[in-house]
C-alpha cells in the first residue's frame, strides 16, 4: 500500500493527443446550427432541474 514516503509506481506520461481528441469530441457534441442549440438548451434544463431538486431538498429538510 502506498504511503507518504513511498507513493508507489510512477504514472505513465499523459497521452499528447488526448487533449485534442477531447476537444474534437466536445466540438462534435455542440455542432453549429439548430441541433447544437437544442443540445445546449437540454443541458441547461437538466442543470436547472438538478439545482431545483437540491434546493427543494434543502428547504424540505429545514
């Protein structure tokens, strides 16, 4: 088990193309035009719903 003085094996270096691949995937998700707009609206509604549930639980508990 690793401890403070012996952190364990060294992690392999990060993949240099990983950042570009992640960026390309995000760019495809939010494409231009109407489909990208509706995708962003859906993400916003999900975030608002999650926040509303958290606030509702907080109010219900108090």
